[in-house]
């Protein structure tokens, strides 16, 4: 009776420390953050994202990216100016993490695609793509889709393509999983193709600033990796 209600609003200058330790709110408790979460809090406080930070990778090549941009956008060439325009090279000339994610070869996790049999213990086919461009990961997923999620039916003189799962829905789910995943953890995007469904799982929870209610309600988009999202767009 007659208690005091103290409301603490979220601050923008993260992380906030108590006795040189940083905490986050987990349901009704305050939980000390680990090294990865602390790094994310620091980025949030500096209004930065992981994909715009300088990369430690050194062997950059963009054959797949350049071919895709030339074929889809009609570019006549792909050079350093293209990399700067896309945000893959910063103003000081350093390659960003987004550049590493899109490089033909990199040191990052990838995608693990499995065609299951009668249960999850029965692997009928599997494709694992790691250390390669996110575009190669996307292509591998779409190849598995064509192999296991479509078939043709012949009725009279007409051949009809049947999609067990709508292609656009599969494509959108995979693209979102790759674009909005957390890249600072050694975990793969997983795609499980079952007889009656496809399950796509992406490392990381909801992006900073998006609640569960807002996510389920739709109409809000907060890209975790804005540079990468722009390239895919």
C-alpha cells in the first residue's frame, strides 16, 4: 500500500555500467551481459552496426557480386567506386564487415540446408555452405528449393509446375534470414525441408528496438545489417 513506482526509460548512451559491469533486462531480472552482448551494446550506443565496422579479412574478391549487379542492374563495370557506393569500403579506404560477408571467400559462418526423411534423424540430402559469399549461400538454398519443393504434372498436352511451398515465400524467408542474422556468432542459418513444411532458423533474436508485439503485428522493419540489406534490396 502506498508504494513507489520507479520507471526507468531506455537510454541511448549504451552501455551503462554498475561496478564496471554491464547488465540487460531479462524478463523480471537483470542479467550480466557476456562479451558479445557488450560489444553489441557499445555499437548501439555509438549508433553503429556490425556490418559497417572494419573487417579483419584480407583476401577480398567480388566476382559473384559484380556478376549479379551487372546482370540485374545493367552496370557496365564494377570497381572501387561501386564498393564505396554500396558501403563495402569506408571513407578511409577500409573494407567493412559487409564487404567480407559479400566476398567470394570469407571467414564467416553460412547456411546449412537439409532435406529430411520421415523424421529429423533421417538426412536424405544436405548442403553446407560456409566461408563463401552470402550470395552463394542464397543460391544454394534456391537450388535445394528447386530440387525438393517443386515438381511437374503432365495433364494431356499440358505440363504444369507445382510448388509444394510457394517460391516467393521461401525466397523471402531465406533472404531475410541471411540479411538480418547476427554475424558475430559462429552459427549457421539452418533450413529444414520436410515433407509438409520448411523451417528456416536464423541466429540472433529480434533486432534492437523491435518488440515481440511489434514484430507479430507487422508494419515495422529495423534492419540489423543495413548495408547488407541495401545490397539485397
